[in-house]
C-alpha cells in the first residue's frame, strides 16, 4: 500500500545517468513502435536517457525517451539519477554546428530557465512542452 512509482514522463535534462539497484522497474517506450519495454538489470551498468534539451540542441537527431518507474509493491527500490543540464541562464536551441548543412531549425531559441519552468509547472505526462519550443 506504500508503493510509489513515477508515471510516464520525459526528462527535461540534456542527459540523465541512472544507476539502478537490484530491484529494477524501469520501462521505456520504444519510439518507433510505441510499445513499452522493460529495461533488464545489468549489474554495475548505467542507464543513459536522452532528455528534451538534447533533442532540441540536436534538432531532433536524437529523441528524448519516454519512461516510467514501476514499483513492485514487495521490495524497496532505490534509483540514483544524475541529471546533466545547462545553466538556467543559458539559451538553448539547435546548435549552429548542427545547422551548418542548411538544415532547417525545428526549434527556436529559448531560455533554459523558461523551458524548465514550463516543464515543472505542467507535470508528468505532458510531452507537448517540447512543442512549445518548436518554431
């Protein structure tokens, strides 16, 4: 009755590093098929998730991954995520290096503090916040 997971969501970070315990419970949605898959435990391995910020900076070359944490109700679970992200005073948008080959930008320039504010005010299950950064 005290089991808590984390609902489906995308990370606002650039990259998230996750050291899981031996319990597991991380599921990700496969982008191409929209099918949820369980991430098997690999002792000592790190799970690396791409976040919205990297998707924006790379102009959709890399996609943020939707994921959730499932609590099994019988064992305590501990996850240690490390979120790598820009300083809140930085402006994010497609990198100039990415756009050099006349690639059209998909995202506008946005202050990272503004983007994270939108993200945290909307809550989980709200992928459409990345659409607010689109041109």
